[in-house]
């Protein structure tokens, strides 16, 4: 497990998903865990195929929050990934590699969406409630 943490943690850093002093990684072990809109609608082919939409939750507190602990697991039962606004993405998978795939795919989709909106010649406004 430590080898996988090292491998995927390094990959997340190299892909710009986490900085050297941020981000969390956790793995469910039985019933324990070790260690601007309300949704994102990807526009890239991979994102549309994998996610369709990614929910974004807003909480008063993002780190160590009972509210996040209550809302997030419910979302992750129905979605491969979710985002806590002001904190970052969370993903689930049968194995750590699968969660890594969803996290890195979501990051790529968000970058594509952001650049598309940034470069839009019409200065499109974001769709209400979606990014």
C-alpha cells in the first residue's frame, strides 16, 4: 500500500493536482479510512464519457468538517467523483489506481472547461448553477 501511495501521490503532484504541501489521499480499509456552481458539466469527450456531471458541495468548513463527512459519502455512492468547493476533488474506486484515474480525468476536464470559457470570444457567462 505504501508503494502505491508513493506512486500515485507523485503522479498527482506531477500532474499539478496537488502541491507539495496540500491535498489528501486516503484508502478505505473495511469501515475505516486511512489517512462556483453546484456542479461541473465536462465538455471534453473523456469527461462526458466518465462523469456526465460532477457535483460540487458547499460547506461552511472544508477541513475536518462534520458537514463534509455527512454529505460527501452520500454523493460518492452515486458519482465517481465530487468536489468540495474551496477544498478540492474526492474520488472513489475499487482500487487506488481507479480513484487516481477519476481524479486525474476530472482535473483534465476542469482545465479544458476553464480554458474554453477563458478563451471564448463571446465572453460566455457560466450556465446557471453549473461550471
